[in-house]
């Protein structure tokens, strides 16, 4: 025997006459497996249960919780009347949408309004039913057969099923009901910005494959280890050389492919005198204070008694050029000299890739830091005074780099290098000690650096002549300044990647527009001189175009 279907609670006539009905919700018995769809109205919150037939048309709906106001209450009551009320009203046009929807329904005309379909006043309203509907009592066999059908769904009050309505009103209301049901009931957390999602996608493409990294690093280590042993044994001047990894790979900011490595061949030297060769504070002449016990350096002195970077680099180049012929496992070749470059570049070919290795001759000098570095390395708000003091106690490093500002290029100048400190700051970049560790909070500092490096790299590949004065060290220097300006880890939260990248990019663009980017360790040295103004201005305009168009260059194939 089918359970009786619950009815709407009885309401007094004056209460039903008011447009702003405020009644208690009907506590309907729940079916065994309801198909429940909830949606909010404008200000109140209304939750309804909708039941569908085989053709996905709503059979009935019943308000189970409501806090109704004015016209919304009238509309909800009209829709909660059940199939009996809709059957007596007959076919009606769809209710107009908009602010006056409820008033338009009340003003509309349809047959059967006097029988209870009107919402104008108590004189035309149907009295509340107490003992069931005559229409339901007249069709017991149809109700029983529908209840037994496996495709029919239970009604709102219990196990009794109801057939699909035959009038046009139900068919017209079905799309509106489905569209309202699609509105979520509760507020969901806002999704990440589209630009942030695209940046994360770009970062995923830039990440290095572990297998490729392992293979490339293994090959490079074998070649460099072989060369260091050979250099130490063949030339007494280089018998005490050490190896120091530098550059983006060892700073863990390498992008795209592990195909470039920077190796510093370090020679310890004592009792050197430093003399600035220009006003930048970055280039120096090196000479021995008194007669040195290291006799093997005497052959590298020029006529003025200065240590010649060109002579030492050429001697190292000849040893490496001879020794790479003895490497049998892989093919190693030496590239031609690059004007002004301090590196000796090797090309290693494997079965799967080609790897470029820059070998840089470096002097390690036990000497106090020169006066030009006095106001640099302002990392106190970022990494702290203790870390800065430890950095300043480290030895000085000089690379064999020619100063282009010299009127006569003699090849006897050396440039200060802070690669060892840059690597230390990159690998310990957080204001807290646990930043980006397994048990710490992840920041987006390195992610922003990778994105800007990739942007500049793509633009430089596209416009090589217009950006010939721009290099990755400009991007790294701007990154260090940004870390000092925003020192706290909360300024670089991973969830704020889009915002953090834009503020870092904006700072870099400001430096380009002003043509002023101070060296992080030597503040009197401007890395963007007036000679680089054309390249700086071009890159600034390209960055603006990319930013305004959401970085279309990131979507280009690489």
C-alpha cells in the first residue's frame, strides 16, 4: 500500500493574501533516494527538491527550507502547488523573468484562476485541502501502476510516484527549473586567476627532466674531472687549481634544458695588490706586493709587473685543447674565442644532446673587500646581518675579463666575481630558514626569476640585434634588488605568483626605462650604461607589449 503524500501546511486566509508571505517551511518526509537540487534566490535562500520523470521533466517540487520575502515567497508558493494545482490551472505561458516576475504572474490571466490559481486576493484563492485531492482519488490504478514502474521516481512526500504532467506549463517551466538548479548553493573559493594558471603552465614546461639532468651532469663531471687531473699534472702553474660550479644550473634556476654549465677553475693566490683601473669599481689590475715565492706566476707578468689575464687564459686554453683529444667516451670540441668573453667554451656531444661548458679561469685572493663594495650587499632586511658578515669574510674572486673601457686593450685586467655568494643566496633565499624546504612554506622567488629569464631569452632569440646588450645577469641583478625591496617570505607566497611576477617585472622595466641598474655588490657600477640605452628601451617596449597581451610569446613553440 502506497504511503499518503504529505500536504502543505494549512495557512490562514489573511496570511495567504499578503504578497510578503512569511511562513514556516513544510517539513516533508524524505524519500529513500531523493534527487536534490538547491539554488539561491535574490536575497533569501530557498532550497527545493525536484523530481524528474523518464524524460527529465519535473514532476513536482516542494519547498523544504525557505526564508521568503515579498514576491519571492509568492513565486515559491505558486511553484510548490504540486501537480494538482497545475492540472486545474491548465496550460499557462511561462512567467516573465526580471524584477517584476512575481507581479507579472499575479497579473496574468489563465483559465481556472477562480478555482485557486490566482494570487490577487483571498476572494479568488482555493481553500486549503484537508483530506486529499479528488483528482488523485479518481485515478488509483494509474497511481499504483506508476508507483510500480522502475523508471518512475518517488514523489516529494514518500514512496508514491507521480506521472509526468501533460500540460504546457510544466514543459515551459522545465528549462527554467534546470537553469535555476545549476546555481551553486554555497560560496566556493575563487579559482586562481587565468594569468596565474598560464604562468604555472609555463613553469611546468621549463622544469628540467630529472633523467636528462642526471645524464648531462654525469657527462660534464667526467669531462671536467679528466681535464683537472691533466692540467694539474702537465703544468706546475696550475697544480693547485680547484673546481667551483657556478651559474644557473648550480643555482637551481636553469630553464628548458640542462645544456649549459659554468665551471670556474680556481687558482689560490696570496699577497696580491689591487688597483682600480676605472671608476666602476669592478675591474682591477693585480700585481704582487713584493717578491713572491710562487715563481710559476712570474711568466704571466707583463712589462709593468701586472698579472696578465690574457697570458694565463691562453696557457690554460692550450692545455685543454691538447687534452680533449684524449677523451674517448664522448666527443669534445673547443669553440672559437668570443671577443671579450672570459670563458673557454667546450662543446660535448652525446647520443641524446649537445652540452655547452664554459670554463672560466678564476683567481682566489685572500684580501679584504675593496672600498667600492662598502655600500653593496644590502641584505640585512632580507637575510640578516649575520649572513652579510659571513659573506664579507669570504675571499675575493677575480675572473680573467677584459675591460672594454680601456683605451688600449692589453688584456691585463681582472673583474671582481661574486658567483659563490650569488649561489649561496639563491640556495638559501628565504628570510626564514625553512623557506622552500620539505617542512617549510614554498615561495615563488625562483619561479619569478625563471619566468623573467625565459621571457628575456625568448625576446632575445627573436630580436638578437636589438637586444645584444642585454644578458641574463641583468635579470639576476634585478632579482636580488627585488628580494631586498620585498624581504619577507609573505611577499613571495606561491599562491600570489601572478602578482609577484608582475611587481618584479615592473621593477625590471623601471630600471630599463631609467637605464639604471646598479650592481648588487658594487653600487657605483651601473650595469645599464648610456651605451646600452637603445637595447634597454627596446626591451622595455617589448615587455609592455607582452604584459598588455598576457604574454603571447610564452605560448609560442620553443
